[in-house]
């Protein structure tokens, strides 16, 4: 009976009906269709081992990226490794590639960490510009799943890392993908529709292969079910249903999709629509969710059945998949495990083709909204799957058989030998590893070089009072950081101009390279918040971060892992090689966080002003002194922008404070909730150390479609059991250029400065004099004065008092928060009907600051000052001297002349609304084209020796011609 069952089952595997007239795309059955897949991230996979193979052979195969071919014709034998199914064979990790004799493992330090020298470790030594340097999979051979993996795979959602679905013309030439944004109505629509056909043809061919694979997987199910009712079944009904769970449903979905799509592609014309087919396919992804949830159980069941039953072992190792139409081999043998992986691999293919179809579909085409909806559904599905499987996705096995998972990784700035080094830090379940990406010649596989590691059992966080002061690092001057930002903005503008003029790709690449270098230096030199870790065996390390949010994430992730029963250990050089080699495969952060690494279809972020009201918070278990801070991203890193007042001794603080935050290409808003620490014994040993306790933190994406409305948007963000309620409203930079004159000429806000000074019989408006006096009295040493946002409600209260000329102004000023007073002064200048340096002279200021000859520039810039109306000029000179006095306290208040110019330049000098519309088309252009020059104009006057109104008026060295 056993032999009969085996012959019956095996015989049924070869009777797959063929569909005539189908097309194929050559594909190796053991390999995945693309790098964007639900993937096992086990380095080197689980190699199929043969009897005489040794470690050197494995290393050679790992370097070549090949699996050894399965021996299909040998009969199965018990208790021999080489004849067991793949999941029973011993697992090996591929050793990292040795590029040259100079490759060596780090030297072991006295603290059981490993350190390698920092030679050739300059700021840009680790990175060279180009996508290949950061794409972890772009140049690798496309592999299928590591057979028999016990780790749940993971879906890579990023379309930017996806392989383009290339098509081939009749001549065999590759068709290059067009830019990723959708086609504008009527713009090269014919070419776009032709590309649509090519994309669909390629996808249809791969869909054909996928259906063949599902058919091959379904073939043994029926005969296995037939034998399940006999006295000696191969598998039980429950085992069959577990292994083949949802395969039939997935097959039917794709068969219907294929049958509907195929005639549309074969009978192609420009009016054909197929968006509804992809929309329907996306709506049925719930079946894949059920399959993915069962995937690990299905593999485990198949493994157990193979171990206990010779017949099923033979069946599972040789399933027949129909080959391509023109192939010499009509069928190819594939393992059941490889076929079970295909739906997981396939789940991202539809998402990728949707990206490509949208690129080549005119926005006014009937399919465009349907494809967008299908893409949205697919991406939401992938995100939900990743949330469920993320903790298990990065298992790696060491030669000792230990299981180690990658929990977190990212780029951090390390202070090493009194200089800043950009490192890629990897947090595994039992070890923290610090690495740098090695420089390799073109075409060679990239590798990481381990700088040091600390077992988590030995890692401790020193308290502020216990830790040593940060190593002496030469601080990067603020004005140089501002210069970098300006260069980056200018380069962005040049790149956009080149693209608009259809410039040469070589010129664009040169500009992108320059922008990358400046962004890299900015990223390297801007972080200031220390993150200290210590090896209990002696050595300490310091990273510098730009965000307390990020520091908290790293600390919490490490502390969570340390709650487990961890043991101290020392890695051998081979084990360290293997672990470091795995980092390239396991990493989740492929690119350093700079905007030049973004694709053209990615959002440029928001430019303008974000108004945020932090209302209240609840969920605290005990009373505390509580406050919130707000962070936004800019130039690839996060910066703290605002802070609420401390609400004392409460479990439900109600701040109701409004802030105005300037956005520069921002995409995210972070809210952190702190408990204020008043313990005087916890002395800051570093000016940038934050000793207050983070009670909760959260982050939201600044979706342009959500925030770019005129109305307030109220939301609640949950963080660690705490709920913070806030509202926000966004004003784009071009909208903020509009200056609305006040209808009440009795006030001061929105009223011409000449009218105010004439009414007050003063040379400088009273509001300017009083705010400046109060800032110099008690705010000149305030950290971030004029940069830190004041509470908007306080600013509005002061505005109302000044407008009403209330007698209690002085009393109110003395009690008001100094940042609110500074914010009121900025608001006054921003709401003038025209900027202080006037609309008329704006073009001349732009031309003057661009002059190269110093003498000519000074002549021009001084003449322009003389051309201002007297009230404007006197007020400007008064403000200049005040800002210079503020900058004298830079060591304390951290506000340099450059910082102050950045804050006030766009307020005092702005293009008129008419000119803005005439020359600029986007908010990003406004920032890059104008703000840089505005800042430079004010900076010129701030750096100039003192300018006297009287001397300026009578000085005959300057030209007196009209502007």
C-alpha cells in the first residue's frame, strides 16, 4: 500500500494541463523575482550541504553568491546530512568577503571590545557619492528565500530601492524607466502610454510564471488528500490544510486577474483601461495576510512531515514547474519550500508595478486615480504586515548556533580621538556593534569594518554626575553651519533649474555630488547632544545626536533588551567577521539621512510656518512637573524648535500654548513630554546634557494634503500610555509673504512705520524700543533668544496691549516670558505693510549683495541704506546695534551674528508679492533662491563697523544717484 500511494502521488505531479499561447519570462525557480520581497535576512541563507564540502567551499560559495545544485536523482537515505531536506541540513553563515590582504579583524582591547585603527577615517572617507554606495541590494544577484528558515520574512516597502520593471523592445534594447512622477496631462502622453504597455507586458509574463508555480504547488494537494482517507496516509487532512493554506484562493485570484488582463495587453490601444483590475487585486490582499500569518506554521509542519515520512520528503523535494515556452526543458524541479515562499515574494510585485505604471500614466487618464487607490491599499497592507512580523525579521545564526537578531540600526556621529566620525551602529539582541562602511573599488561587494562592540551584559549608561565631560571636540562655528545650509539651498535651486532646462545629466550629477558633500558635512558637524555608553570593563564611548528623541529611542531599545537574562561573552575573530559581514545584509537603514539621497518623486517637504497649539496631556500615574518640547526635521536631521512652560505638580497639565515654527523642507513633527528635574545635585557636566526625564514621545508625519489647509487640525498623539492633545495649522512660505495692512490706523501692528513714528513723535517706534530694552535687561543671556519660539497666546496678548496703547504695557512686559517679548518684536516687523528695507529697494539689495568687488559692494550697500526713508533707516540702525550686542553674548546665548541674520533677514527684507509670483514657482525655490540672499544682506550690515545715521547722510564717498 505504501508503494502504491507513493507511485500514485508522484504520478499525479506530472499531469499539469498547459494553456496554449502563453508567454514567459525566463526565471530560475529557486530565485525570487526581485529584491523587493518578503525576505529572510539570514546572511548567506541556509546552504544545501553535500557530504565532502568543507568550510573553504562554503566561503567560496558565499563570495560567489551561489547555492550548490540539489542532487535530485539520488534516492533518499536516512541519517545522512546530504540527503535530508534543506531545512534539516546544518546551517552555515557565509564568511565576509576578503577584498585584500589588508582586511583584518579589529584588535581586541582590554575591555573585551574590539577596536580597529582609524587610519583613512576622515569625514568623507566612509562614503563616496552614488546610489550604489548605499543600496544594499542594487548590485547583488537576486536570490530566493533561504530554504528552511525559521525566521519570519519581511516585506521591503521602499519603492526607491526596487528593481525597475524593465521591458525590452523588439530589438532587444532595454527601455529605461522615465522619471518617477506621473505624466502631466498631454506631456509626452503617447510615449507614456507606450511605456505602460511595456511595463504591463513584462508584468504579465511574470504573472504567468507565478501562476505556473502556484499550479505546481497545488498538484500534490489533491492526491495527498486522496491518500489521507486510506489506512496508511502520507499526511493527515489537518497537515495538508496547514501546508497548503490559502494557496487555492491565491491561485484563483491571480488566474482571474491574468485572464482579464491578458487580452487587454494583447489587443492594446491608447484607450485601454485596466486600473480597475489592479484595484480589485489590491482589495483581495487579505488572503495574503492569512497566508503570511500561517507561513511559519506551514514551514514547520512541512519540515516535521518530511522528517517523519520518506514519501513526503521525496514529493517536497521535486515539484515540477512548467518552464518557459521556448525553453528546452519543459519542466523544472523545485522544492516545496521554495514554492511556498513564492506568494510571499509575489506580494510586493504588484506594488512595484503600480509605482511604474503611475510613472507612465497621464494624471488625466481614467486609470490614474484607480492605480493610486490600488497603490494606497497595497502600501497599507505591506505596512500592516511589517508591524506584525518586524520583531522576528532579522535573525542571524552564529557558528556556535546562537540566534541573534538585529533590533535597530542607524547612522550616528561618534567622538573618536577628539574628532567626529560617522558610524553605522547596529543593535543586536545581545550586542551593540559600531561599524564603518569600507571603501571598495567599483564593482566590488561592499563590507563593514567593525570599530568596536560591547556585549549588552557589559553595557551601562553613566548618569550625568558619574560621566566624564565629553571629549574635547573642535566645535563647528554656527556661521559655517549656516553657510553650509545656504550652499545646499543654492545647489538645490541650481539642480531644479538644470532639470527645468533639460540640462546635461553630467552637470546635474556634479551638482548633486556637491550637495551631498555639503549635506554630509552638515550632518557630521551639527549634532551636539551627547549619548554616552560605558563598558563595565573600562572603556567609554560618546555619540553626538541632534535630537533627544533619537537618544531616547536608542536608550530604551537597549534597556528593553537588557531586561533579559544576558551573559557576557567575547567573540572570536571568526565570529566577529561573520557578525560584521551580516550587517550589510541585515541593515534597515541603507542611506545616510540627507536629502540628496531622496528620489525625485519623494516629497521635498514643507516650507513655511507651522502653527502648533499644545493643549493638554493626560495619562500620568502620579503628579509631576511637566512640559513638552517640539522637534521638526530640517536638512536631514531633527532640531528642537519650541518648549512649553512647566506645569507644576499635576497629572493633567493644560498648557494651551501656541508656537510658530519655521519649516525648511520638513516632513515630521515630534512631541516629547518631560518631567522637570529640580535636583541640584544632578549637575550638567556638558551644556548640551538634558537631565530631565522623558515621560513619553511621539511623532507624526506632516502630510501636505492634511496640513496645507487654512483651518486648524486637532489631533491626539499617544505616547507610552500618555495622550497629548494638540492642534496645528500650516502657512506656506509664499502665503507668508503676503502683508495685510491694518484696517485700524490707531494701532501699531500692520501700520506703516512712518505713520507710527509720526503719531508717537519718535524716531523709533515705541514697541521696538520697549521690546529691545526688555530683551537687553533680562534676555540677552537667554539660550536661543530670538530663535526659540515664544508662546503664541502670550505674543497675541502683547500685540493687543501695544495696539491698544494700554497703560499697563510696562508692567505686563516685566512679567512676560522673554521669548514671548522677542517673538512680539519679530511679529511687528513681519506684519509691517511692507518690509523695513522696502519693496522698492529689494531688487537692488539682491544685486548689491551679489557684487564681487568689496569696494563696489560697500558703495552700493551704503547707498541703499541712504535711500531708505528716515524712519526705516533709523529703526534699522537701532535694531542692528541691538543684535550686535546680543551676538556679543554668543558663548552664553548661542546666538551668533549668522544665527541672528538667519532669524531676522527674511523678516526685514522680503520680495513683494507681485515680484514673488513673477519669479518663483514653488516654496522650495523661495527658500533656496531668496532666503539665502536675504540672510547675507543683513549679515553684511551686522559684520560692518558701526554705521552712524548722521555720517551716512553726509558722507560724500557714496554715490548719490537714484536707485
